[in-house]
């Protein structure tokens, strides 16, 4: 009985797969254009260079916050700091990053 049901389902999916219409790529809207991808890549490179200008502790906190998606409390536990201290370091790090990127003309 199970084999009959299984074969019926398989046959149904085979028939339905054959009924699909061909894709008209002229109508498909690409989410990103090549120019956007290049700009994104360049911005990421500039951001990484700016992050490398920070102190090691600041780099680590930014990596844990935005790369590993950890909370300030989790970062504090890992780095043996207070949660408040992590928040302060994070705030100052982001401000310094913004200043560096302003100097480079990336942000206004």
C-alpha cells in the first residue's frame, strides 16, 4: 500500500514538473545590477580598511557585535568587561569609523 502511494506521489510530481512554462528571462528583473555589486564591494573594502585603523579591542568588539551578532552582554562575558563598557567602546569605535570614512569622502 505504501509503495502504491509513494509511486503515485512521484508520478504526480513528474507530470507537474513537465507542465512548467519556460522562463522568459526578458521579464525577470535582476535584484542587483553589476554596478551595484561593484559599488557594494568597494564600500566593503573601504569599511574594512577603516576598521583596521581601530585599536585591536575596538576591532574585536565590532567583529563580535556585527560579525557574530552577539549582544553587548555576551561580548562583555567573552572579553571580561562590563556591559556598559562594551557599549561605550562600541559607541566610540563607531564614531571613529564614521570620522575615518568622512575623511575618505565615503560618508558625508
